[in-house]
């Protein structure tokens, strides 16, 4: 959306990746001001159309990652980070970023599981999540949630960073 959106996005993605790798958390003090600034900057440079595009980016990021959060596979910090990025880059570029993020995250989780020795468990859990909902009677699996201390948690901010940065080159 903005030709200069890459540098504030790069800074926020760097900090988010660092904090997510270190503590498995993406702090609100980072993403919420970034989201508000994205809407404000869009309005400043493009008027109400810019605000609309910015809000559409927020909505797209919240909708897609919010669904993954609801399914139990995504943290709230990842949802807020994606929404904030959408405020800066708008829905068109965010869609590209989300597709590339999904590919990068998929590769990362496969490598993480293979090197961690739990690739078989990963495929079994994924199969249960996708195909076991009829037996459970609900879409979400109560065991496959981030709050379960027995579940392995992979920081996803690096995948979001990779997908977003590649989306800048795809434009």
C-alpha cells in the first residue's frame, strides 16, 4: 500500500521474531501501536480510501488467523501481528504474505518436527484435527491448544516475517 511500509514493518517483524523465539510471546506494546499507526498513516497519505484499505487488511488478517486461533493452532500474538501488518500493507499484499507465510510455516514446522523427533506425532495430530472432528462433535480439539502444557509450541513470528518480506518483493 505504501512504498515506505517496508521499513517500519521490518523493524516490528524483527522485534516480534526475537521476542517470539525468546519467550513464545509477541507483546501487545509492539503490535497494537503498530496497528494504530498503520491506519493513521494510511489515512494521512490516502484519505478515507487509505483508512478503508487499512481496515480491510486488519480484517483479513484477523479473520484468517483468528480462525486458526479458534482452532487452537495459533497464538493471539500471531493474530494481532498479522492484523497490524494488514493495517500497513492492505488486503491485497497481505493475501500474498499469508500464502507465503503458510508455505514458510509449513516448511519450518516439518523441519522442526523432523529434527525434534516427533514428525509422526505431528502427522497424527494433524490428521486428528482435520478428520476427527465428527468423532469429537466439534471442530476444535481440546487437546490441541496452545494452553496445553504437553503440546509443543513453535514460534510463528519467523514464518510471518518471511512471508511478509517476500510479499514486498512480489509487488
